[in-house]
């Protein structure tokens, strides 16, 4: 990708040395004291509620404007949830917005996600969701 094109998307092109340094920093959680049963689940969901990809994510759907349900392959009632507005691809910047996440009432293996525009009004936004179980 040309540097002019990368700049138009809001990110500078990394120097070769920065990219090489980042590649060399790949690590695992083995030394972080995580229990052997720990699992990180995730979902990337389009603004229309379609599950683009995930790990442990079984399905996703849009319930109403700015309201989504993401179903996982295990009970997540004791997990932590982290969500952010984000495009489903690896290029570009997502539209301005906010995300709120919570366990899904009545469905122990699902997460309820609400998305908002930059002004705080319910709006359909693509998002990334991480579940730390």
C-alpha cells in the first residue's frame, strides 16, 4: 500500500525496523499466570449483525438499531467483556462511536452489545468483542 493511501486512512506507514521489532515481540500468555482452563474468545461483527470471524463465537445477530447479541460456544456468565467499535477488515478507521457490553439476560453463553454514534445516540456500528473466560 502506498504511503499516501495509508495516510488517507489515518495511520502512518511503519518503518521497516518498527515492523521487524513488533514481529520479534510475539509472545504467549504462558508466563502470565493464566490458569490452564483460561480461554480468550472473540467476535468481529458487521454493523448489520453478521459474524465476520471469531474464536468460540457461534453466531451474532442484530436485534434492533444498535443492539446485538453474540452467542459463544460456552457459558460466559463469569467472564469479562471488552468491546470496541471497529471495522471487520484490517484497513481503515471505524466510524465514530461507542460500545457497551453486558451478559445477555436469559442466555448464559451470549453477550449483549449496544453501539452508539459519536453523540451517544443508538446507531448500528461494526464492532470487535473479546470475552476473557
